C-alpha cells in the first residue's frame, strides 16, 4: 500500500506541475483598450529600439509580417511607405516586425526605399508579447543588386497589425490583415485618434 501511495503522490505532483506549466504558457490575447506590451529589438540600423524610450510621444502602428522580400510582405511594406510619405502629421510612427535578421531588414529597406523602422524578432519574443502566432523560420534566396543572397529568418510571424495610442493602449487590432489595404485601414483608425 505504501508503494502505491508513493506512486499516487508522485503522479499528483506531476499533474499539478504540468497544469501550472500549461497555465504559464497560455498565449497573450490583447484586446482593444488593453495596455500594449513593452518591447525591444534591434532595428534595421542595428541599434536597440525600446518602446520605453518612445511611449507617450506618438501613435505607433506596429505591424507583424511573415518575411522580408516576399510578395505579400513587399506589397504591405510599400503601401506603408507611401502612406507614411503622404501623412500630414508627425505624431505617427510605423514599425514593421518580422523574424528576419537585421541584415535582411537592411536589404529590404534599401531595395524598396522604406521610410520606417523594421525590427528584427528572430526568436519571436516580440510577437509572443503581442499574442501573434509564429511558425518555424526559413530561408529564401533573392537577387539583390546583382548578387544572389540567402535571407534567413528565425520565426515566421502571422500578419497582424496593432495601433497603439499615446496612452500606450491598443486602439486597433487586426488579425486578418489584407496586405494591400492594411495601411489604408490603419490611417482611418489614426485619423480617429486626433
């Protein structure tokens, strides 16, 4: 009987530990009105970008995308490039985030003259803080300035967009982003935040 009690006790401890671990790993589910998470990452300039240094100064459009130099992501990025160029206000900043390395972001930004910050999130830490789903990373080959280059990414994030107001609250969340129309949708949200 004592041996059976020990097995039962061990099994109970294991099940309790497993349930705590599962509760700890529950994904973040941000809603409009929630405080946005703090986040930091290396920018396309290979410099640390930390939200704590920017909070409360501007409205931030934070968009997650799968990979640099791919068709849908290029359409979305160029759409934001054009929207930023046409903005008649200076209190809005766009930040694109993917699992790509800083070097990939540099190629992407130069190739398409992108006028906003790209953050590297190769381990998916920023995506996780926002509740954005990620899959395994990968690599693609592209010809850039006449050279064949392999672009590696640590994770592949889903295409999600957030708008964070000056109070650092989520003002908009889109988990079914249309790459072509994303910037148009976001600009309407931003205009409502005057």
